[in-house]
C-alpha cells in the first residue's frame, strides 16, 4: 500500500536514531558507524529492479572508501513481498551479491518513515559532525545530512550511468566541503508499506 512519509530531512539535520538487526545477526545503531567520516544510508531491497541495478555501485563504494560506511536498509513488507525477506537478504550477502558494510532489516518500517524514504533505492549521505555543533546529549558526535538524492544519472535499471552524483557528494564530504549538488529525487520502486 502506498504511503507518504511525514518526516522530511533537510541539509544539516541530524540522522534519526535507529536500532536494527543486520544480516550478520548483529544489532546496529548510528554509534556502530561512529569511526567513519561519512555514513551512506540507502533504503533499498532485494527485488526491485532499480535497487538491483545499484548493487554493484554500492558494493564498489563500500570497497573503495574506508572512511565511509555504506549501509543498506530494507524496509519493505516481506509478508506481501517474500523476496524482500530477512532470509533472502542473508542469502544475497552470503553469495556475495551484496557486499555493503552492513545490510539491515527495518521490519517495523519506523526508520524509513523517520527518514522520509520514499523509494528503493533512496540514499542519504551524512557527514560526521566532529566540531561539537551537533553533538547529542552525551557529547558524542552526530551524523548530519550532507546530501539526499540520486546515486547517479541512470534513471532506469537498463541505463548505464555517465555521472555518479554520490561519488561527487562523498568526495565533497571527505574533503570537508559543502556538497554543491542539486538534490534531485531518487527514482525507484515505491517502498512497500505494510497495511496499518
């Protein structure tokens, strides 16, 4: 069932907290990635052709950038879409199809809603705020939104990209610069929201 998320994140907003299970059986929070300069959260899934078309790009990013955590979050309703089950997520990691730093299951869909995710894939790039301006209550660094938009300029699964927006955004974040990209909406399958 289609559903509009109510929360819209803007540049500089802190990443909403989460606690989600990964395919490795570990529980992940924002603090799990605190050693990284940047965090790329991509709301994605197993079956959507748009999401599948970006598996290799996300794998490459996870491999290339030691200071960036590349994390997939699958919020889709697996009751209606069995291909998006946690077990299938584990299969894709086990067989090497998905090689992100973590692949997490958003069973409740609360995290996708908090981030305002709309489709798969829907990427959110955060920079670690280490100057204390966005420190949380216990003084820890927070991740603040640097870019939200397209991974590249290939808008359909069978197209070859010629420009990688996400690489430009990551390079800006790692160099300490603002991301000078227009935030164009990502394109993909709508998130498969569970009936409430």
